[in-house]
């Protein structure tokens, strides 16, 4: 596609419900990233994928958070039993990193999914 | 461990004044550093990267390995520079990328 597409753009849910956020990266981009953007916290790294595997899941806040990527393309971030502190904008980005080429890993971001947990 | 620190949450300057947004990093390898910008109601996008040593929209940033800094500078701020600025660091090989907390720049007329 022309850019990174995220859905839904807005999601309001009740505490305790599960939510799924979807990211469709730029075609051909092998790396995919999830970040959480909240007031006062900046851009918090959650997880990244290289192909379908996730070399670094260290940023996931708790075991309620999980992510998967299939076919080296679309990724889904799932939050189970949502809490009010999960309210934030969830940003997805993709890139085509060129190993050994310094500064080549430029991220292209989606518009984000705004999650509000009541 | 990788870490990016942006000490200022908000920076307010007058139009035409110089501006410097601070960024310090912690990383044991050779860092790859970037500045990203988010204008109002727009997506987060790349502003510049240290390897390019270029000036984008009048902004420059120099990597100082001794001070582990990558401050963003512009000699004469414009109102259209008002935005949220994030400093970012990629690990060697350039895959995992982490961001600082961001600095909101407000340029007053």
C-alpha cells in the first residue's frame, strides 16, 4: 500500500474487555514496530518484528499484551482484560532495514489507533 | 541498555530566535541517531539522521560521542516549526529503535 495503515483509528472499550489493533505495513517492509504514545510518557517501545519473528518483546508492559505477525505482513496487537491505564495511542511503523548500512533504518509511521478504556 | 533522554518536555521561543532541543543517549555500541517530528494532526515522520549530516528545514544535529549527545538546532525559529520532536536511537545493525519522551516546541509570533 501507499503507507502504513492502522485500524481502528478510534476504539472505546470497557474495562476488562479484550481489544485487537491491526497494522498493515508498507508492502515489502520487513520490519514492523509497535509503540505506545501517551501524555507524559513519550513514545514507548512495545515490540518489533523482523519478518514474522519478534526478536525483542521486552517492551510489552504485561502478559495481557501480545502481538503477532503473519505472512511477513499484517500485524495484530492484542490487549486482554483492558485496564484504564492502557488508554493511549498505539502507533505502528514499518521499515526496510539494510543491515550494515548506517542510518538506513528509517521508520514510516501509521496514523495510530486511539484506545480509550472506560 | 539503550536509553534516550530529552530533558525538556516543553520549549517555547519567539519567532526568529535560535532554538536547541537537547537529546542525550546511552548505548554501548555505535549508535545510529535520528530526529523525528510530529506536526499537529500529522503522522510522525523523519526529520533528519546523523549519518546524512544534512540540514532539513534549517535544522541540523551533530553527534557528539564524547558527550553522548545529539542536539537539534536551528538558528532562526519559525512559527511552522511548532511541533513535537522526538530523538531516536537504533542499535548497531539498525533494527530496534527507541525514542525519547519528546519535546514540544512552541514558536511564538
